[in-house]
């Protein structure tokens, strides 16, 4: 879907500006309070969400037929350059991970009943969800080895297993759980996705304090235990054995969602760095006059723009329903490196200030580390890219970006 199909360029710029203004006027000034992740921060978030919904700045990742205000992937990439600037904004506009990805697969694979019961409250902002795939006992990078099982007993699935890093599970209404339902099938057909209410008997949720989060509500990363958990057979999402395929459908776009937001983080760190370099004096002049700082600024500008163009290219291909697997993997590991580097340089230019809660950089820095791991570690994405390229050459063709 092209931006122009639904909005003129001028209307789109206006919409982007509306997100920017909302963030600058309502979120940035209360950032220090939100960072505390306590009850007062929660209350503030409720108010901000209400205001964002009233202003129709809401669920921009989903198309209107799913209840969102989305305009396609490319348009969403542009909006995220604003939304990503402040880590709380995705939640304020109801497009936060993992609900965004869960909303997309419920929209794509859910039955009408599942959409009504689980998707609608997500889109309306009345509930949150979690995605429960990774397990502490086996490699998350290679999910073919997951062990959690779901066995059909009459008209109920009985689920047993232990997951962790189920982000946002604390306080969620439900989770989408990856479980082995076809143990004898080939590795990529062994798993299914099943919707599990968070309050089902046998579900235990325990937040695990993690770098960048103080452990409260939607930002928690939780260990979730499933002990003889029974849910109706109709809670199966999609077909039996299609769990891996659906996960790929979810994680591909999900990875770009992350990178889109990282662009906002990069840009903000860059702006902070340039402003500070001009203001701060040392050794007889502003930091901006030191050549090392000038090199950092030039390198950051080039790297951020490279990430932007890779993102827009991948988003455009997804909108055109073209295969973008290599593009997404290239983007994921390349942008994670740029994100870390840009924020790190911005911290360095700020000196000690960059490490305090008086600058947003310290929180941005701690969040950026996970970018190299979640939704596939850097090394796995590099493996995917080189495998695809080498397979093409091995078959006698030449690989190139198109
Ligand atoms: C902030 C955050 C949020 C997350 N949210 C969720 C969530 O909501 N739901 C969910 O299910 N999971 C979630 N995860 C889990 C995440 O998807 C996994 O951590 C990730 O897939 C890696 O799995 P692992 O941690 O088990 O690492 P492992 O699989 O144990 O890998 C460890 C390391 O081994 C190396 N490695 C692995 N394979 C290769 C290879 N082929 N070549 C070279 N090196 C390799 C990499 O350096 C990797 O970091 C989250 C993780 C983080 C950090």
C-alpha cells in the first residue's frame, strides 16, 4: 500500500508533524517521571494514551479494517522516526512491542471469534498481550529445539513448559504461546501457536529484572511457567504445525518495527550530541571544533542515513509483497550496530552527564544493548544473509539487491 493511496504527501507530512508535536509537548517533558516506572508513571501513561486516542494518533501499525489508523509499511516507517524518539511513545500510541506483532498475526490468521475476543481489546487499548516463544533451557536463536508441549485432550489443549523473556506478560490479558504439537513432524512443522489467557490456572508469571527496565507492567520481561494449563481447542491460532511459519510472518515485520523506532533513537541521540558539542566548551573552544567530535558527527550522519534508506527500501518491498528476507536481516544487524555506536558517541560527547538520569541518553544506551539480541542475534542474521547469497551463487546465479 503506497502512502499516496490514502494520504496526499502534504496530509502525510501533517500527520507526521502531529506525532512529533504530541511527543514534544506531552511526552518529552514528563520523561523523567516515566523513567521511574512506578504507579505515578502508570497513571501518567493512562492519561497520555487517552489523549493520543482522542487525537486519532492511535494504532498506526494496523490497517483501518483491523481497527487501526495504519497507512502501510512505508508510511509507518516514516511515522516511527518520530515515535521512536522516546521509548514510551510506542505505548502511548498503542503500537508497542509485542502487542503490535500479536495484533498483526491475529488480524492475519485469527478466526472472527479470536479477533473479537483478543484483537479488539488490543486495538482499543483495553488490554495487553505477550508473545511466549523463547525458553531458558534451549537456544532461542534456534527455536526449532523448543520444548514446551501442547497435547490435545478432548476439546482442550494441555500445555506444559517454561518460557522466558515473554515481554509485557505482567498485567497482560493473554499470551500467544509457541508449543510443540506435532513432535514427529520435520523441525519447522512441529510447533503451533496457541492463545492462552494470562489468568488460566497453571500459568505463573514472574518478571525478570533486565538491563534498561526497572521491572513494571508493559516493559517487563517475564519468566512464564505453564503447568498443565488447559485452554479450548479453538484457541489454536492458524493451522496445526504452522507456528514457525506464523512466527516468521510476525518476526519479519516486527524486526523492521524495531529498526524504525531505532531510527528515532539514533536521530534523537544525534541531535543531543550536536547540540551539546556546540554548547560545551573545553580547551579554549566548543567541543564542536575538535576534529574527533566532527568526525563522529559526520560518521553518525552517514550511518543514520544508510539505515534510513535500508529501512525505507525494505518497507517498500513489504508493501509490494516482495520477498524482503535478506533486506530485513541486513537491516537488523547493521542498524543494531549503528544504534549502539551513535548513542555511545553521544554519551561520550556529554561526558558524565550522559550517564545520569538527567539525560535521556543513559536509558537509551541501556535499551540499545538488547537490539543485538532480541528478534534474532546479530550473528544469526549475518548467517541468514550470507547463506542466501551463497546459495544463489552456488546455483550459478549472481546475487544482488534489486
Ligand atoms: C529485550 C528483549 C526482549 C525479548 N522479548 C521476547 C519476547 O517477547 N518473546 C520471546 O519469545 N522472546 C523474547 N526475547 C528473547 C530473544 O528473542 C532471544 O533472546 C534471542 O532469540 C536469542 O536467544 P537466546 O537468548 O536463547 O540466545 P542463544 O540462542 O543462547 O544464543 C546466545 C548467543 O549465541 C550466539 N549465536 C547463536 N547462534 C549463532 C550462530 N548461528 N552463529 C554465531 N553465533 C551464534 C549469539 O551471539 C547469541 O547472542 C527477548 C529478548 C530480549 C533481550
